[in-house]
């Protein structure tokens, strides 16, 4: 997860859809944090190998900020992976991207 195109949206989505919805009391429950973290990593991991993401063993840290097409595809894939089908997710996509 060393790719900035992944880390920034992952941190934003984690804060919006998980952390901000927790009370001070529930933020202390390590099990719920661990469970959610495993779930989002499980959702995110398959898209790392999607053809549209274009990551290989030699370029896994490369950002595509200068390539709008690839950047936008990556953003849509990440949002779909982390938000589709998640109850209460902010700005969740209406359908899955495959």
C-alpha cells in the first residue's frame, strides 16, 4: 500500500466512513478497528491487480497524477471497492465497477 494514489483515498474514506462515525467510547475498541481495517484491505487488494490500475512489481509506488485517464480509473476503482455495498458510506457508487 505504498502507492500515493491508494493511500490518500484510503485514509479519506477510512476517516469519513468509519472513524468519524465512531463515538469516543467505540474508538477505543481495537477489535472493531481491526475488523474494519481487514475488511477494507480485503476489498482493496484485488483492484491492485486490475488491468486499469496498471501496477507491476517494478512500478507499484508510481503515481499517475499526471495521467488523468489512469488517475480517474484508479479513483473510481478505489471508491467502488471501498464504498459499494457499504451501508452508510458517504457518496457510495450506485453500482459496482468491474
